[in-house]
C-alpha cells in the first residue's frame, strides 16, 4: 500500500505547516456497508465446508386394502456450502506523510511507527473498505479462483457469490438440487416492475404462502416497483408508499441488495433458507507489525454464503 501524496505536495508544498489540520480535514469518499449478509441466517462452523443433507419423502397415502402394500421412499441428498479463507494484507511506510500537509499524521518521538496517527487512520478505514469490497464485489458477483502464488488476488475471486450459485442451481438437472426458473411475460424495466414483481411472486409455490420469504433484486428495481405502484394506485385511499410487502401476501417482501448493483436478476427464497457462514462471530481486529520502518497490517477470516435447499430458491435470470 502506497501513500500517494503527489497532488498534495504539488498544491500545498513539500513541507509541513501546522495550520490546525486534523482528522476532520481528511474527507473520504462514500463506502458501501455490508448489507447482503444481514438478510441471511448466520451460522458458525469450525469446518472449511459446511455439509448437511436435504431430505425428501415421497407420497405415502393410498386407498385401503387388507393386504400390507408398502409405499413411500425417504431420500437423502448431500448439500454443502464452502467457506473460503479471505484476507487483507497492507504495508506502508508511515514516514511518507512527513514533509507535507499530512505531517500531522506522523508520530512524535519516541512513539513506534505502528502507533503513529497514520496507522490508526488506516486501521479505521480497513473495516469500512473491507465491507465495501465484499458487498460490491463478492457477495453477489463473486466467483472463487485459487490464488496465484506471490500475486495479490481480487475481492471478486474471494468466494462464490449468489449469482454463481443461482446460475449453477438453474443449470442443475437433478430435480432435488435444481432451483426453480421463473419466466416473466416481459423483461423488467422502469415502467413495468410493479406488475412483474407480482407476476414473479405468483410463480412461488402456494405451499410457501405462510412462510416468510424475501424477493431480492437490485435497488433500482425496488425503486421502479414503488414508483409503478404509486403511479397505479397512488390515489387509492389505502395506498401506502412505504409498504414493501407484496399485496395480498404479507409474508413476502421485496428487498434491494446493493451487492446486486444494476443486475436484472430477481430471486427469492424463504428467509430460513438463505445462509451466511463464518468460523467466528464478528470481525477480528487487524494484526499490526513493524519492521525496518515499515508497518504491516494483516487480517484473515473464513466466510461463505449459500442456500440450505436449492428447490426452495426461485430465480428470474435475464436473457
């Protein structure tokens, strides 16, 4: 990690003048919090792979006769969610802030460099940036790739995201591992999202009517859904502009995930079926080490996301 101060030095000079600048003088860009995992059921496991079984019992009811006529099978199918080992590695030379407007971020002797204000500032930014990277790169669009030795990897390759799981589930030929493909009468757009979200909802099995289920899509689709609903029913006496549950089906709600960006995918599953796995509860603090005037920040954890049973997932995949 380099401390890039080229423009600061060009504009303000290669020296430090105390003019009252402090942390409040450092204005950062907006970062996206991690939203997607907050809708998943959290699970803690000690294993690299969380393995479980989906069970299916066939029809057992039959008309009566005196003879014993056995009927019915109980099928166990394997399922698993893989956790991936993910990390953050940063290194910096704190002395780079000297002789510049940023000099207030340098430490005063005899403070060790790992205790300088610049290091504390970076530590504060690490957690924020980490969540931004996972939400905008990994949770939906991620596709795990084995790391190349000695080369820094990317957030999008850190784990298998929801889109990859949806594509695999829709392509699955085994009925007990296959997700439900939802076909809509038109491609969702700015002027038809209200009708098409209701159409999508109508494709979810009636057996889930009383089961809390969330329909996930990009934030733009939620906005279009609400605008279309306002334009259609805004004058109705019982119109509620903030209602995000589906009309006539209060157990189904619509949620916009920042992780989906501008994606036109729409997917839904019962709330208990969407799972987020970690090996520890919460996020550990980065480890800070110092050597030869350089400071190193390291953080690693295990994380995975997935579904308990694919047949409980419904997905519209855009052409």
